[in-house]
C-alpha cells in the first residue's frame, strides 16, 4: 500500500490526517450522475491497532467528507456501517457505482401482479430431461430492475401465445416507479433451451439463452398505487452471437480440501450477463443474463464447444462472462440439532471476449492454513477471547491484490446464517484482528476468507469497488463453526 495520500489530498491537511468520502455514481444511457453522500448522520469510525488492542480516533465532518486527525502512519481499521477496511491510505473513498437513475423512487414491494398478452412467442417448452423449460424475464435499461415471472395458468408445450396473469418477482431491488418522460421501459425476454456438445456422462450439454424479446414502449407505473404490470405485444426473434469455449474443469475439484477438509465440489455454471452503461473493464449492477448452463456436480473434464447466445440489447451493452465452480460442506453447529450447509466457490469474471480468448482454468486458488489464534479453523471450538486473531497463508496459484473476510453469525433456533460484518484487506495481508465489541458473547460464528485478484482496483483506496472491476477472480476458504465465551 502507498504511504501517500490519494486524490483529494489537498483536503486532508496534514500527514496525520485521514479523509473519508462517500461518492455514489449512477450509470444510465445518458451518462453518469455523481452524488456525494453526507457522512455526518452515520459517521465512519477509525481504530488504530496497538499491541494490546485498538485505540479509537475521533473524527468530524470536513470538506464534504469525514476527517480524522492524529492518525499515525501505517495501517488502521476504518469502519463504515457493518464493513471494515484495513488500510494505510490518507484518503479513502467508500462509495460505489450503481446501475440506473439517481432519482429512482423504489417502493417497499418485491413482487407485483402481471397481466400478459404476448404473441409470436417461441414454442413454449416444459422442463424435462432434455429441456430446462421456457421462462420470461423483465429487464429495465434505465432503472436498477430485473424480475423473473411466474404464470398462474399452465402453458401448453408448443404454445406461441401467452395470455393470462401471473407474478413478477424482483431479483435486483424492490419495484421502482417507471416514468415515461425519463425513458423508462422494459425488455421482455423469453428464454429457451439449447443443446451443445455431448458430455462424458453421455448426455448433451443443456442450457438456456434468450430466443425472443420485446422492448416495451416507455410507460408510467407507480407500484404504490398501480396493482398490475401489463406486458403485451409481439415478441421478436433476437440476433445471435457465437463464441468458442474451452473450460478446463479438471483442476477445480482438487481444491476442495483447501476450501475446507469437508468441502465437496458441486455443480459448476457458466453465465453471460449484460453490463449496460458500465465503464470499460467494469461491471456495474445486475441486469439479468442472456445465456447460462450448469454442469453435473463435481465435473472434472474439459468442456470444448461452439456455442451461441441471443442478444436483444444495443451494441453498446457490454457482455460479461462468468465461470463459477461452487463447493459446499455440512456441519452441525454447537447447540444445534440439525446440520447447516455452508458454501464457497472459485470463480472468474471478465468481458466475454477476454474470458473465452484462452482456456478457462483457475487463475487464483484459495488461501491456505486458515487459523483462529493459531489453531486450525477447520475444527469447531470456543475461542479464548473477544478479539481473536485470524490468520492465513497466500494461495498456491495466483497473486491476490485483496482479501475479503466475511464474519457470519448463526442462529441456532432458526438455522439462519447471515453476514454480520465484512472486512476488506490488501493482498499482502495474512492476518486480521477482530476488534473488541464485534463478536457477541455466547454466540456461534463462521468465517469465509476470499482471496481476490482484481488488478484494476485498489482495495485500500476504494474498497467497495473492488468487485466491480474486470477481470475479477475469487477463491473462498471456509472455517468450521466457532463459539465465543
């Protein structure tokens, strides 16, 4: 990490000062809207690690951000919300990029009734051994909104006219208000199955891609007052684009013991997603997908195929490919009566063109030797203090430029496991001291340590943008459950 200040250093005022800013950028077809967020209502906290614990440093609003004075040179812990950043930078930007209009009004509604009247639909498919089945997805180009749909009335196989009612389930956010004057519309996308090369199992590769699409005219819709989203018109066949894929899956399952001794390889998947209005070499916001397939669990062969995806979107919408190989384990937490699954993955994202330009194989493997206070974290135990030291060693393959540590808390009665805190650290890090007060007494926790290779990002300066930059490679290491005194 650099010992010098970043952009905005003129506002830091002194070598012992740290300035924190929060800048949000909203990406649409008409450009980028920039908004600075006031930190005074929910100010960040700064902790300096010492040989005996942590010393808090008091800050105050300054120059549109929040400034801390008297911060010694070297690393410190910056806390914003439930997130921590371990950094030595003098100016840290904690904002993020977003897809959609800055002035979007979101409701509290996650699903809405749907009225459907779509003609010229590709012959409808029911899921069976050879097909995944057809589905309809809704995607907005101007708003942060993606929804899958469920049709209440059964549709006969081969049907080319969808008529009736259903439900749209938001996948990205709550339902926003649509404003025709601001060019808010929807793409209505039909997914159909495809078959590719024959796999070693003898069955063909089966996946789905967009076959038909309809761009609805701009419209007004207020989810707080309107009860039904109307989707009607004639679907149109979409252009297809081909690509070659060579995915060398054989070296992934062997990494299971590095993730956790009890981990097993699950079903890998490959997805192509649009990145509308994203800057070059980045992926801002989820906008659905155009293509995906899933392989059998534990796949360890090389998949080579010529494939194609349907693309209804403007040529300015960049396509991002992802290769995702998941792993999971099952443990019964202390005090629980049933086992709980925990999962991790090894995954890569890049522009589709770059991702498939060469064979896909692990560019980054998991961090090793995960321990809590010097004892392997792969066996359940009670930690001895309220501020344990988490340690690990670097991956065998690849050089991470960042780590993310997820502290997950487990509820024994409900079996719920949720992320309580996230810690972001530079790629040179090999340890994390959990600050006093983070761990609740008498509680059950688990850790996920993610090695990150994101060469176009700097986690010490802009920590929350690290997973927006391409290329991106992630590899997880999992702990067993541990309890606190």
